[in-house]
C-alpha cells in the first residue's frame, strides 16, 4: 500500500531520488489512479510522511498536493517520455547477455546522478551508464559496475550460459539434434534427454566395427527422436496369427539352378519401379503393396502397361481397419487391390499427412463393370493426369519362409513383399549387407527400439567378406527415398531370417487380360 501511494506523489514532484525507491516498473500511472487517490490523501498522511526519509521533497509535495493532484493529470501525459525509462523492463532480468562487451568504456565517462542521455547501444536496445541505472530493475550497461564503479557486477546478474564463446540469457534455447537445450537460472544449459534417431554413437560404432555395412547421417532424420522414427517412418501392422498362419503356397522347385546374382530389374528392364518415399507417413503397408503390385502388373503384361500405382489411393480409401499414415495391414491392402483396385500415382499423387491432422479424404471410387473388372467413378485428384484407369490384382499368396522358394518366386514372377522388423541401427544404413548390430545391446532400453515395416524384395546376391566368408544377401527396395541407403535400396543378410524378413513374404499376380496385353502401351 505504502509504495503505491508514494509513486504518484513522486511523479507529481518529479523527484528522481524518490523514484529510485518507490518505482514500480510494472505499473503505469494513469489519470484514473490519481483521481482515485486524491480523496484519500488526508487519510494516508502518516504513511506518506514515513516516506519522507526517502523522498526529500515530499514535504513540498504534500503542501501542494491538493492543487497538484489535478494538475498531475496533464502533467503525466506531458512527462510520459521522462518516465519511460522507469517503466521499461530491466535489461538484466535474464542475466547479462554480453557480459564481456565494452559499453560504458565506449563513452569514456560515466554520468553522476540520473542522466537519461547517458546511454550506449546494447544489442537491440540501449543501456545506461549513469549512477541511476542500478535500480531494483537494472538497465545498466554490462560493464557499468566494473568500469564506472570498479566493482564486480552483482552476482545474481551474472548467471548467463555460454556456448561457442557467446553468452546467452536465462531462458535462451538451442536445438541439439532431437533435444532442446534451455539456459537455466544457475547458468547451465539444461538439455532434454530424448534418444535421437540419428545417434552418432551408433554411426561410429557401426563404422568402426566389421559388421559388413556402413552407417551414416541422414538430414531427413536429423532432429527426430528414435520413437518418432519408429512411429512415423514404418507403418506396417504385423498380421494377426490367422493371417500369419495362412497356408503357404509352395513354389515348384524344378531343379533349375538359380543364379548367384539376380536383380529383377535386369530380367524385366523398365518394369521394376524406383524406390518410393513415404516421408513421415507411417504407411509402408500401402507403399510396399503399391510397389509390388506395380512391378507385377508390368511384368505380367509384358511391359504393355507399367503403371506406378498410387499408395495414396490405399492410404485414403482403404480405411476399413486401416489407419492411413498411422499404420495398416498388408493383407487388408491386398484385399482392397483385388476387390476395389487403385489408380496410378500420376492420377492420385501422394499428399502425405499433416502431422496429427485428419487424414486426407478418399477422392477415388470404383464400380464394377462386370467380369470382376472395375472402373473409376471419379476424375483423378490430379487434374492433369492422363488416365483414371483402375488396376486390380488377384488374391495375394503367402510364400514359405524357405530362402530357395522365395528366390524361385522372385526369379519366375517378380518382386515380392516382405515384412521385417526395423531396429534403431537400420535407419542409419548407408551401404553393405545389413545385419542388426549389437552396438546398443548394453544400453538402456530406450536406445533399443524396433517396429514393423514392409518392403519390396527384388533380387539377391552374395559378397565375399574380408574374412573370406560368403555373405548372402537379399536386394530390397525401401520407401525412404532414393537418397537413403544404396539409391533407395538396401541389402540384408539372406538365409538366416535377419530381422524376420523371411517370415512373411507375399506374392501376387496382377489382373491382366489379353486385351490389356494387346492394346495397351
Ligand atoms: C546495485 O549494485 C549492487 C552491487 O554492486 C547490488 O548489490 C545492489 O543490489 C544493486 N542495487 C539495485 C537496486 O539493484
Ligand atoms: C547430420 O546432418 C545434419 C543435417 O544435415 C547436420 O546438421 C548434423 O550436424 C549432422 N550430424 C552429424 C553427427 O554428422
């Protein structure tokens, strides 16, 4: 109460000495306050008189108060520029931002008493070198204490954080990969402790070890947490046991010798599609299905049609028990491809998904035209697309987990879809034959995460390791863009069910009629 009384009085008399003690920078004195206060003046005389020890000219003010109070209404407006400084927030409430700088020293002199002109530019504002500056809330230049008074700055103002030789105030932040670091009031940086997707320790350990593959940094993963990688970059739900136990179709292994190296793109040139990029859409279920179906349709039509089918069509329209960019099942995707069919990527381009926003609505439907064939009932979402033709498949079939049978299937009919477990080190794969490494084995569980993904396997081969051992591998296309891995592809150990890649492998035939083969191009 006492302070709030003294404040308007001091302004009336404009005694700076008084303001030093009585200022309340958070409060703007308005005319209303003055009017409200005036009838109470006499009641609070005792309090005000106590203030006189701080406020030498108070006696004069008291005598004149009855007149001055009314005059003050205009006075305050006129004198607002003089009070600006008092009302401004202190410069150092967050610590000295540039404790090492030279400011008052630039002026060569400090100013006695109050001198509102005694300033120096300071970062984006000004600081003061008059003796008045050291108030409750200080607006002194950082070198005021040292240069003008020859003493150390008050210690509570010194709590700054440093980084690369610069000082930062309390509350400043910077981003360190997936962690935000904040300058705390004790002058230390406090960083979040998330496990990052790009973990330099994994990269170093893999590259120093002899694991048969090399790891690297990916700018598209930089800044993400490992959990975000698992959450947004995969997106295949493991089929339930009813589907997992689906009868396997056994491939007729007539004694043809399979080649040591095989790449479907070599046998079927122009019919094997490039790796896709799902971005931060957890929709590998749709990407791997569209990719395998695209290749199979092209192969079966003998290249008469080479559609790049639309993952977005599946993501947005195959919504029954599927969750678009939040994950889905490959058996559901194959059901949709058989019963409804999808258009090409050109017709229905990938739009991804707003982070945590609603999924994009379905913009393509089909109707039966008899004999199981269907046609689109909508125009393409892309108005410049040339065709809204619907492509369908036959029922997908599950292969056995036999390495040789999978190879034979790829060799005879083309790429297959495989479900695999992706571990923390797989994201950082750059080249070589991948195997999940034990480099994080001794670490806390939060460094060791995995999730289910699906990919397209297009071939195989083998390498001789430095040890002299033969390293057999699968050649597979991922859906993390062409700048990931070996131009969007990766090689992974074959014949040992690495990351469960041989557990659930699916093939399919496209639905191709003779007229597709003869008329389309
Ligand atoms: C003025 O500076 C001194 C340090 O020299 C400090 O102890 C004191 O609290 C400051 N006064 C105000 C009002 O900020
Ligand atoms: C990884 O890449 C990002 C972005 O490209 C870069 O800012 C970061 O410094 C790199 N980190 C390492 C450990 O190389």
